[in-house]
C-alpha cells in the first residue's frame, strides 16, 4: 500500500515543515509516502467560499483512482484514538490499493470530497491551523505503524 497525502497549498511555517518532513522520513520505513500539493484557489468577486472549495475539491478528487481508499480529514468527521486509527490502517493494508488522505485549505473540504471519501475523520472538534493538522496527521500515521509493529514509540 502506498500512502498519498493531499494538502491544499504549501506549508507556511518552516518549523512545521521540518516536523512534517521528519515524520515523512520515518514513515518511509513502513510504507512509501507521497505528498501532493494542490494549488489553492483565491477568493474574490467571482469566487465565493463555496466555489473555492468546489474547485479545490475537483483538484483533490482528480488524484485518486476509483478503487483507491480516500480519507477526508474534516472537523465534522469521526474522532478516533491512536489505537483505533492503527486498526483502521491495518484493515486498509489488506487491500492492494493506495490510501489517499486529503486535508483541505483554510475553507475546508468541499461537500463532494466528503461524499466521495471512504472515511471522514477528525483530529479534534477544535479548528486547527492547516500546518498543525498536517503535522499531527503524519505523526499519527507514524504512531499507527509503530503500534501495529509493537514498537515502543507509542508507550
């Protein structure tokens, strides 16, 4: 299984990017990981918030194949413990398809992305800055693999 992370826009804070890269490097030990950065849309007179999310959503949904698994990270999604997330990841490893995870831009994900996602998960009921959400997601992926392998990181 290959893991694909879809981020809308670049990571703004260099210190967050350093942390994200640290966990991406660690994840390579468990599974190939690829980051896809979708160019964000700009709001203006011709582009309201819904249209921005729709256009970004189209870019996101263009990436995975129909048989791949898509997880949408959204504050309205299901919250899980690290162990539950590891169990979900374990079940996904049984398929030969790729796993895609989408994190929206400042306005979030479109309704279409949420409808087409196989799972909608939430990191918190609180709204997190996108850079921080990215860091938490890659850390939780790493943590999930260490849980599945019985490695001491999770302790």
